[in-house]
C-alpha cells in the first residue's frame, strides 16, 4: 500500500474508533475545526486504546502492563 493511502486508512480507522466508542467524542469533535479532527481522532484512538488496556475486560495485571508497555513503545522517541 502506498504511504499516503496507508496514512489515510490509519486516520479513517482512528475516526471510526472515535465515532463508534461509547464515549462522547463524536459530539465533542464538532467543537474542533474540521481540518484538525483527524489528528484529534488519532490522539483519542491512541489514548482510548491505552485506557481500554488498563481497565477494560478481565486481563491479569501482568498482561495489562505488557500491552501498555508495547503501546508506549509505538510512540516516536519512546525507549522503554
């Protein structure tokens, strides 16, 4: 997949997650200028997923910490 297409697909997936999650992001996103919404949705998707790792479901603490560590390592400049 071409880099531009992959980036568009990634933003689309972040926006899908933001729109379909049970939080109120879809309402709040209308307060953000349209050109900024994909970027805000990407931040929301990253934080929402980290929060889900931390406190959703029935995973043992060790698995939650592993998932959060992996998620942190995906951030540019992260070196844990």
